């Protein structure tokens, strides 16, 4: 999907749901901020997490969705992106950045936007 024939993938136009609980590393990261039982019970009940937890989960999901679009729907590539350390993120993974401070998800989003625009990252 592109936002224009002369541009790369449109990573902001359409929200896609990516199953963030299908990878062990992601499960472990999420478990560090909210227990699996609590996550599942709140998800099933439709109740919201506390703001700090919700911010982190939302940032993880947003970056996964954007990476999923950038990688043409390849969920494994999106997960590899979020788990792999990157030099432009001070040799940390996007997941580490988001877990430390969800407000820093903008750094990761910028990296994805640069990659989508064809800038070497």
C-alpha cells in the first residue's frame, strides 16, 4: 500500500491489528509491564489498563502496525524490526525504547518514516 505512486508505504493511513502476543520476546516484554492474566482479563472484559501501562501497550502496538505496513504485511519482519537493536536508536531495540519511555516512540516512528521514504537507516 502506498500513499502516492512516487512514495513508499503509507504507514499512517490505515490502522491494522497485529497480534502482539504471538511472539515469546514480545510476550515477555509485555509481561514485564502487565501480567498475562491481567492483560487477558482486561482485554476480554473490555476494561482499560492504567495510563502508564496503556501508553506502553499502545506505543508497542502502533510501532508494530506501522512496521507491518512498511514491510508489506510481513508480520515476522515487523516483529524482527521491533526486537532488533539499531544504531540510530543508540544500539537499542525499538521495544527497549518504548518500554523505557513510551513518549520516545516518536524516535522509532521517525526511523520507520525514514525507511518508508527510502532514506538509508
